[in-house]
C-alpha cells in the first residue's frame, strides 16, 4: 500500500480541509500518516515553529517506508524551514515524491538541485475540495501510479511555437526570485532547462521587475523553453502598467529564441491546478507538453 506523509512546511491548514483531505486519500486506498505538528494550528503566519516544521519535513523525507510527502498548503515559511535542515539532506534522500506548489517552490528547488524529481501540483486542500474526476486530481493520481503528463494547450496569440526538450524547473515566480543567490537558487545554471512559472496577487510591475531580473542576469536567454501558468489576481498600481501580465512576460522574452507557451492550467485558480513533474524531462512540441 502506498504510504503518504502529510506535512505543513509553511502555513497552517484549517481542520475542515485536513480531515476531509485525509478521508479522501484513505478512501482511495492510501496509507496516510500525519506528521506530529501538522494539526497544531497557526503559529503566527506559520503552521508551527520553524524547528517543528523542519522536524516534520525531515522525518517525512527520511522515515523508511514513505512513498509520497504531501504538503497541506502553501502560504509562507518554507524558506525558513529549509534553513533548519541539514544542507546535504536532499542529496541523501531516496526517490519519494514531494507534492506541493506556491511557497513549496523553495523545497522543489532544493530537490531539483539535488537531482530529485518532485511534483508541482495539488495539495491537501485541493484533494479535500476537488472531485477525484477533475483533471488535476486524476493527473496527480496517475503520476502516483507511474504515469507521465501530456497536455495540449489552447492556442494563444502570444505563444512562440517550436520544439524543445530539457529538465523542467520552476514554480512560483515570486519564490524563484526570492531564492536568487541562495543555496536554493534553481536558476543559477539555466542551460538545458525548461522553466515553468505562475504567481498570485502581485502587482503587474512587480512581475515585470522579476522577469527583468531573469532577463538581465541572462537566465531567459539560456533556458530551452518557457511554460507560463496561471497568473491570478494580478493588480495594477496607481498608474496602470500598460500591458497585460502575459504581455509583460512575453516582452521580457524579446530577443530569445526558445518556445514559449501561455496558459498551462496550473497555479492559484480555485478550479484546477494540473500537476507537472519538476526535475524530470519535459518536451514542448507545438502546443503539446509532455513531462
């Protein structure tokens, strides 16, 4: 029986989602273990103290017999959790899958740098609130069974079509930006990588600032492809920026030659968050993404 360990490396999940999510997983036949501090409740903006969150994550990553480490939610705190863990931990663990997104991007980045695969995708809250027949949960369960991901996107006039292949990296753009120059900077060596990005509730000019950092530092000119997911609840400042968020991203890619696909159904929209396998090979062919 596949064993899932539930962790909360960032914010706290409400009891309703915790109970329902665990019930759904057990109903699907998974052996579910809650790490000791998951249900502690809020500790400021965190689910527990830095040390407690790190203790739970360490146990979930090293305890024998665990196949999947599923995060409850994002929020804020993963970068603090990482600093309480041994820095060589991620290179020593086995191939158990870590699942999450948003703030969990920091943990994904460390795993990718250590040569491990992980899943950018639905967390316990989604499992509690989405039907098991929804595309994101069905795809997630397929990955748990060893399947890959193959999705054909709708056309977008901003797309740049082509063929490309590389290791998929990325996640939440704000988190990737915040990790630049740290031991978790997954974009420090962008050659041969396909980058996936998404974000939530940022100002349009903040998105431009982050994209211009990636452009000016040479990252965007070296990646093999760009997959753009959901950019949800993006805000304008007092003075409108003058371009949509997707136009901001496309403008930052000016002068590069790799494929760019907009509209991958992953990120912070309530109805769908389709998984991607970070650290795994990814192929772009026209509108089709195979991962």
